[in-house]
C-alpha cells in the first residue's frame, strides 16, 4: 500500500472516531466536566464542530498529497455530511438505546442471581 493510501485509511478511521465522540463523552467539548451532563442539542453542536475539524484535516491532507485544494460543489459537502452522519450512528445508538437496555438487563440479571 502506498503512503497516500495509508493516509486515507487513517483519515477515515479518524472521521469514524470523531463522529462518535460526542455521544460517548459526557464532558463539554471533551474538556469541561458538566454537573448535569450534556443535552442532545449540545452533542449535536459538538458533532457539527467535529465535522468541520475533520474537514479541515482533510483539506490539509489534500493540499499535502496533491499540492493544491480542488474546488468542490455543494454536492460534495452534502455527501460528506451524510457520511459523517452515518459514521456517528453507532455512538448515537449506544447513547440513546443500547446503553439503557444493557443497564436494564444488568439489573434483571443481578436481581435473578440473588434469588
């Protein structure tokens, strides 16, 4: 695999991790611990900020690999935000559905084992 190909795979892995971070962390922008936790709107804001951060990293990689940044139309940005949304799906499902079910199952398993 060429060096450019490895950069692309690392970039995709970075995008997947960044898309899931807002739903896996309870800290505000991963720094400030919140007393009440984060609201869903704040998680969405963090997700949007991370989309732009990952996009900026992508522009930097494009500039480094090709020597210039090519003009993109609105379709490119619609596709990338949709892809970033798909990347975020595992973290979203874990936060709002799977975590609750795992806790309920753990409580029912503990209750049955003590009987």
